[in-house]
C-alpha cells in the first residue's frame, strides 16, 4: 500500500501499511485562551497563571468574570522568564 497523508481540517491521517490507520491530531492553541486552557497547553498550575495576572506580569482580557490570555503575550512571558545556567 502507498504511504499517503490525507489532511482534513485539523486531523492528519496517515495511510500506510505499518500505521494501521492511526489518526494523528495536531493541536494548536487558539489566539485567546482562558486560564484553564493555558494550563492544559503550557502546563504549570492554574494558581501560577492567576498570580502572574494579578501581579501584572502578563497582559489579559477580562470579559464578565472570565480572564483570557493572548497567545503572543504568553509566549513573550515565557521568553522573558527563561533562565540560563552560567557557563564555566
């Protein structure tokens, strides 16, 4: 059987004899995410992200009682807070 990749929406299905028709999903985070979604995609606890919002370390959008974080702001926050080990 030919190895062929069929793409539909956000699902990639690999048709090959050795994959047994396994469906692989590529999940990308949306542009605006609630705090719970941020926890699922980027890890760390819900309280960590809440604390960052309250301290003003990351920008947010608030609609009603729901707090949303913008994907570029999350990535910029991660870049700003990366630590490097000192070289010897």
